[in-house]
């Protein structure tokens, strides 16, 4: 099941997992900040803590809207639009979003 080979970089260990366990490991690796699956497995085996990214979908959506709004405002002001009217439109949009 486990074979060792000497390598110039150190020892090599081959581990075989059932497909379902391997898929779980790969899914967990994708959520981590490790650069490679090998790095992730080495971190787990050495019992060091693994940093995991947590996705905040509501914040992502907010940032998308804020960036779009910023770009629209810049282009509207550059085109000479009335800032007061723009503020009114923004307030109306905010009311629609938060209802």
C-alpha cells in the first residue's frame, strides 16, 4: 500500500486512497490556501493547521454592485451628468435592493 523511494529532495511516499476519500481530500484542498495537493497532504500529515478560505457570497455580490456603481458614476460625471440626479437614482436603486 505504501512504498518509499529515496529522492534527491527527500523521501517519497505513495499513498492509495479509495475514490470517494480522494475526492473528499481534493475538495478540501480546493478550499485551502495551499498551492498544491502535495503541500496540502503534507500539511495534514504533519498535523499543522491548514488555512481555509471561506466564501462570503453576500460580500462578493455587494462588491460587484459597488464596483459597477463606481464605474457608472465615473463615466456619468465624465460625460457631464448632473450629480444631484445621479444621487437620486442611486437612492432609488438602493430602496429597490433592500426591500
